[in-house]
C-alpha cells in the first residue's frame, strides 16, 4: 500500500461528515476510488472512498461516519499516516457536450463533485443533491459554474428528498443522468430513465474487501443479451449503465 500524511481534516459532527486531505500525488480520473486506512494495528480492512477533490500534492475524500473504520478515520490527527491503494476502478465517461444531471444523496456527492470539477463545460451540468440537514448542505462545496437543486430532509428547501425532486422534473430527451447514493435514489432514477428512454448510469458502492477483482465480494448481476451474468463493482465499475445492471436490493 502507498503512504501519505494527513494534511488537513474537517469534521462536521452536526452532520457526521468528514473531509480528509491526504498528501500524495495520484493520477486519478473522475469516478475512480481508493481503498484507505489509518496507520493502526487493529485488523480493520481498508475501505473504499471516491475522490472528492485533487491537486498536484494531495487528494481529498468526503466521508460519512458510519461504523468502525470511518469513526477511526474521523479521529486521525494532522500529520498522521494514511495507507491507501489506488486509484482503482474505471473513470466515468465524458459527456461535456450534453446536458448532464448529476443525481446523488449524501456521500454519493463525492464522485459527482470531482466529475463536475473536471468537466470543461460546467454550464451543462445540473446537480440534484439530497442531504439530511442544512448543515450537511453547507459542508458540501458547490462547483462554480454548475447549477444546483438541493433537497433537504429537514424542510429547509422546497423538496425534502431527491426522489421527490427528480420525480417532479421533466428531463430533456437527450439528457444524460449519472447517479450515486442511496438505493432508493438509484432505483427511482432507473425507473425514470426506463420510462423516458434516457441514457443513465449508476455509480455503485457495494462493500469491498480487495478492491481489485480477487475476492468476488462486490458482485452485481448484469444483463448480457438474454443471459444474466456477474460483474464486479471494483474491476468493471463503479459506473454501470442502467440498461445492463440489475438493481436487486
Ligand atoms: C467505490 C466506492 C466508493 C465509495 N465512496 C465513498 C465516499 O466517497 N464517501 C463515503 O462516505 N463512503 C463511500 N463509500 C462507502 C464506504 O466505503 C463505507 O461507508 C465504509 O466502508 C464504511 O466503513 P465503516 O467501517 O465505517 O462501516 P461498517 O462498520 O463497515 O458499517 C457500518 C454500517 O454502515 C453500513 N455500510 C457500510 N458500507 C456501506 C456502503 N457502501 N453503503 C451503505 N452503507 C454501508 C453497514 O451496513 C453498517 O450498517 C464508497 C464505497 C464504494 C464501494
Ligand atoms: S472488492 Fe474484491 S472483487 Fe471487488
């Protein structure tokens, strides 16, 4: 595994989100992820995180505190060591000439944010993002030049959920939809895409062990003609067309 120092950490305990800025120059493309862990002795496996931001000396992940590993990562001190493997997975394709709707909820915002930062035509990007609280919304940086529609569960915006937001919206026929986040959001997106014959992709966040196609832990079912076969999110994804993937959760 590679090593990097923690250059900065921002923790928002009101919303349970953390930004970790890690000192390492990685050649990462939008959509790719890293497996990372702290320099601890306990046998906690590295966990997958999308890249939220990057510059020539560092990369940043935006993380929701969920369980053991994320809680420990949220308590690291600046200067502490991080170990990581990556970048892993395949970059998202570019659709900069078409209206692209980036649809996400919670930590699903991370890869969409990095994708938008790298898009040469930001005026073609519209975010539909769902978060639980106003505080979470304030912790998520907006990408300059893109349009944002927020859904906030605490009632501080017009819509409470991103599901309500996208169900109420008329997508143009040549739109591209890219989603990442809670299953209910991805399933709604899939249904809307099917009903309106839209091109749409989902970025999946299955639990992972190896991150490189060896353990078979991140298997998803896909349609290949009349057959159902298996692909792996770490090696074949994380992005899948809604035409191929079966979201059976
Ligand atoms: C390709 C990829 C990219 C990811 N990018 C990000 C990211 O940018 N930011 C981020 O916050 N998270 C991201 N995740 C999810 C992240 O890896 C998990 O939240 C993390 O592994 C949880 O570890 P933990 O030890 O804290 O929680 P655990 O102790 O392992 O689990 C605690 C609880 O969280 C649930 N949980 C664990 N993993 C997930 C998951 N993937 N989705 C939903 N619930 C889960 C468990 O079921 C359990 O209830 C990504 C996952 C993948 C596969
Ligand atoms: S995480 Fe091991 S095969 Fe994908």
